[in-house]
């Protein structure tokens, strides 16, 4: 725990780095790669595997779109993995082989959602999952959030959403089967509950703000008072990635979020070491 205490305590110093101000995530990632144990750094990157799923589909389609970042695999690692799929996680390699062997006609949903569904189905069975602990819990939350927000967006536009989502667990399967305002999961929505009203009467930008706020609320709830743990570092990585995204959407929001994040981090790191 001492390692994490000193690492977390050092995070506010990143704000003085000139590169951090405009592009905070790359500066943080470099810091984390140098300071974390290799296994911890690898686990931190696993929190972004949903981006890898998108990148794999883009590469398979020879799409000119830039890779989504952050991600677990670098672009070079991903290209090597596409050449040798068995080097990737099983849920990725099996999907790639199915595409190469032209088995798409067996898919029951879009290619993008097929991969997400396979990945999340594999992760949802904890004993068999290749991803464990915080990264697994976060990915499940993000996939549930993605299904919910997709369904709410379709409902807002009066479109059917059954073909737009990728049910993989009890929570998401109930979304696929229910037409109730809260999809019959009101008691299970937790920090996601405010999104039902947000989608009903908010602008697109306010909805995006609400989604980010929901994600951060989940992180707060998950971390609790464990201010000096590796999970706090992972949480900071996720929030900094969100800040990086918001700086490109609306710099005012991104700057405000970054200032609030650093202020909160400073308050927490002034507490005494747990040791």
C-alpha cells in the first residue's frame, strides 16, 4: 500500500507539467507506466478494453478512422494481434477467426455489437473471466451503461432499440425485453437512475454531461474511502481519459472537470498515510 500512497500523492504534481494541461492522459499514462508495477499498469489499461473492441472492428473494416484511445493494445500490438489472433484475448481472437472464416451469417446482431456481446458475456462469468477485479467490474458497468443509454436514445427518437443493444446479463436482458419507463430495473439502476429523466428533457450536450457524471459517481461509490489504493490510480486514469475527451468537445467543460478532479485529489492526498 505504501507504493500506492506515494504514487497517488504525486499525482497533483502532474498538473505542473506543460504537456498535461492540453493533453492530460498521455502525460498521466507515461507517469503510470514508469511508477506502477507492470501487472498494475496492465490492469489499468484493461479498463479501456471497450475501445479495443471498437478498434478491432475498425481495423477489420480497413476503416480510416483513428484508433480510440486509451486502449489496452497499442496500434502496433493490435496489428500484430490481427496477424496472429491467438495472441489476443480469447474473446477477440475467436471473433477475428469467425470474420476471417466468413461466419458473419451466424451473427445475431451487428458486427460491432457481436464482439461487445461476446466480450461481456465472457467477462460476466467471474470464475471463467480473463479479466478480474476492478477492471472487470468497471467494464461490466460501462457495458450496462452503454446498453441503457443506447436504449434511452432510441426511445427519445421513437426508434426501436432491440437491434441496437447487446444484452449480455440480467440487467441488459431486462432492458431488451421491457417497454417500461425504467425498463423494469428501477431498483437496479443505482447511479444510472438520473439518466432516465436526463434523456427525456435534456439537450444532447447535457446528456453527455450526465453520462460522464454517472460514470464518475460509480467510481466514487466503488472506491469509497480507499484513497491510497491501486483502484484509485485506475479511477484517476478513467477520469483523466474523460477529461481528455471533454477538452476536445468543449474546453470549458474539460478545464472545469480537470480543476475539480485535481482539487478533490489534493484534498484526499492531504490525509495521513494509512500506514
